[in-house]
């Protein structure tokens, strides 16, 4: 297990409430690392939205997401939790996905029990594979890893089979070898509080602005026993409204006058992408 994976595992313990913002690309990952967060989540929904301009309905490929993992790994030096959707197929596909993600630099992979192609966890009309099929896919993921990649098992069964069945799946996934657990889209505070009580192990909570699950403060979720709290697409949603507002202003006014407060400076933009670091490298390798 590499040092970043070991660090992530040590931080994601019951009750830690570790905040993990989501990044749709390497630029967002730089923002997250620069703000001092200890880990970043590569959001599959965010990649679909930003890379394809499409909804989260399973249109992205395993190689596209692995490329995004590699871009994040190049950009930041904090642990990466990467969305692996359903593993992109059966247990054999899951093995390949795990190997791709681990080589790309992920420290944890999130896999879920939806039918492929999957859809956003807070959309209607989801379907899940049989519990035993997902158990085998988790075992395949555990067997495939070569450097201790953490396996985050997610169930979307709450919306399909009910809360009790989702809890039963969580217990089965833990027994199959999942390191981290994630019950998607519980609909009440009572359900949230029951998850860590009924299933031993470190759990992840997914904070979706406008989604089905109550938005509770970190302190409350940590007290319930949650190990990590994902804000998977908060930064993306913020950037979308900022782009819409600046575009509308430019269209109406014909200039950026009056919109300056909504824009990062040119110098700030270059600092964010480490232009000075690249200049130093360029100078280092320039001829005498």
C-alpha cells in the first residue's frame, strides 16, 4: 500500500467526518488541494457534465475516467477517491477497471451495484444487479488490486428495494472485502443515523445539493459515525452558475465591465495552474 493510500485509510475511520470535495477535472483538483483539503473525489457525474456536456447516465467510458484520474494525479499530491461507476461491466471488467485506476494513481475506487449503464444516484428509474452478483464484483476488485487500492462499495438499492434491503447489501459487501461503504440516497435523518449503527465499518455520506438526502452539517454526520463526507459536485455547480452569469453579463453589456468581481485575475489564474513551476522547469532544461 502506497503512502497516500495508507494516509487515506487512516483518516477514513468511523466518526472522522472527513470532508472530500469532488473535482470534475485537474483544475478543480488544484483548487481543492490549494484550499487545504486532505483528499479529493473524482466525480463521474462531473466528468460527464464537463467533459461531454451530458447528464450522468453512463455515457463516459472506463478509459476516459482513467485518463481523468491520471490528470488529477499529475496535478495534486493528496489522496484521490475515484468514481468507478459499476466497474463498466461484469467481474472481469471490474478487474480491468481496478488495474487501470490503480496504475493511473487512484487511492480508492468507488464501485456501485446499479445495472450498466448506470445513472446518477439521485435520479429516478434506477435498477440494481442481484446482491450476489455485486458481491462477486467486489471480490474481483479486491483480488485485482496490486498496491492496496481501497474499495468503496456503494449500493443504490434504497430507491429500488427499500432501506432494509440496502442495509443488508451493505453488510454483504463489507463481508466480501469492501474497505469503505456508501449507501446512496437515504431520504431522512433517521435513515442516515441508522446506517453506521446497523453496518460496522467506515461509511461515506454523499452531500448532493438539491438531492434526496438531508443536508446536515459535518459535526452532526461525524457524531452519527460517518467517516467521510463527499461534496461530489458542489464546485462544479458553483462554476456552472458563475459561467452562466458572466456569459449573460457579457452578452448584455458587450464587455466585462461590472463583472470583474466574478473573475479570477490573470495572475491568479496562472498561480492556480502553477505557471511559475513550469517556467522553472523550462529554465532548468533550457540549453546553456
